[in-house]
C-alpha cells in the first residue's frame, strides 16, 4: 500500500489559492471561453478576475467550458510518476462534466507507461467548494498517516454524506443556459423567486425547491445545516458568484445559531459560474446522506 502520493484536484474546487498551497494540492486548471476568448481557470484568477468575469456575464456575454483531456492529465501526472510518487486524483462530478471519463482513460495510460506506480481517480460527485471540502479532508487523512488506498476509501465513504446546496440568483442566466423557460424567468424575476438546487448521489445538479426572497434562502440553508450531525465541529464551506456580502450574511447566521468556528469562503470560479450565473450562493458540509430526489 502506498504512502508516497500526491493529491491532484481541479480548479473547479474553487479553493482560495493560499489554502490550496497550504494543503499542498496540485491543481489542474480547466479551460473556459468567454466572448470568443479562451482562458485557463487558475485558482488565483490570474487570467481574468472574478469581478470582470461576472460583470461580463451580467452584460449578456456567454461563457462555455471544456473538459480536461487525457493528454492534460498525463502532462500533470507524469512528473510525479517519474519521481516515484503515486497519485490520488479527485475529479469534478461526472454528472456535470465528461472529464472524469477522460481521467479513467488517463489512468490506463499511466498504468501502461508506469507499471510500478498507482493512480486512483475519484468521481467526487460534487463541484465548487464541495470538491474543495473533499480535498481538505483528503489532505487531513494523508497527514494522519493514511495510505493512498486508505485515503481514497475514506473519501469514497464521505462523498454520499457531503451536502451540496446551491441558490441560483440570476434566472435570466438560467434561461440563457436553457435551464428555465423565458416565461418562468420573467415571472420568477418579478416575484424574486430563488430556485434552490442540490447534487444527487449520481452527481447531477437538480432543483429541489423555490423560495421567494433571499432571507428565505438563508433560513432554508440554515435549516438544512441544522439537520446534520455536529455542525458546530465542522469546517463549513461557502462559495458565491461575486456576492461576498450575501455569503457573509449566511456565515453570520450560522455562527449566531450554531456556533460554528471554522469556515472557508470563496468565489465560485468561472467554470462553475458559467453555468450558475452571478449572485449564486452555495453551502457545503458533511451530513448523514444526500436527499433523495
């Protein structure tokens, strides 16, 4: 069993760059296209700031994303494999991207090229700081002395318990993405309707309820968190689409009601934000099991 391994994740983890550095993570930047120009999505947003990205979406610009190829996986993994290290790779949900399928093919390539090394790829069935949360727990497991195989098993056991909640604020953005009709977007915007979505056991993002007004969204997310075991002893992960004030409102509410002490809060990056739109809010934590839809 391997104890000499590195943890590789996607930029869709949406972790702050300094935290990813502290955790010792290797991060594969996804590619996105905005207004006809291609960018690499680094955690530090070096090619396009989050503010500029979301402002362009607000102006009606369209963003698209590209899956990771087997070539890019091997390009990232090869230096570690040549150095005698094994790899634990934690991928964006297969229900949201085909990148996981490409990673499985890359694992076969790696086995052929480096038969003495081991690469494990995990479908996190999560996105944004949900992925980031799993990376956080993977690093803790490694630091506690778990082997590659033990860490992978630990994360696989955590995935069904990880709660992924998203409030989509911009119904017109969802309309442009084909997720709601024009009529629904118009009426929903007029009535300040906020759809709340979750990620299922299959890793797909599905709507679960509609709430009127942001205050009801905050109350709903708090209620969901209160259902989890020992929320005050967890690190709570919150990401947002260029609306830090809203994220901090949720943080304050959670502190007041539950006494949580540890949070990770960051912007939703452009790869996930291309699909959720500006003003979105997400909450991630460990619960009992994901809701059945």
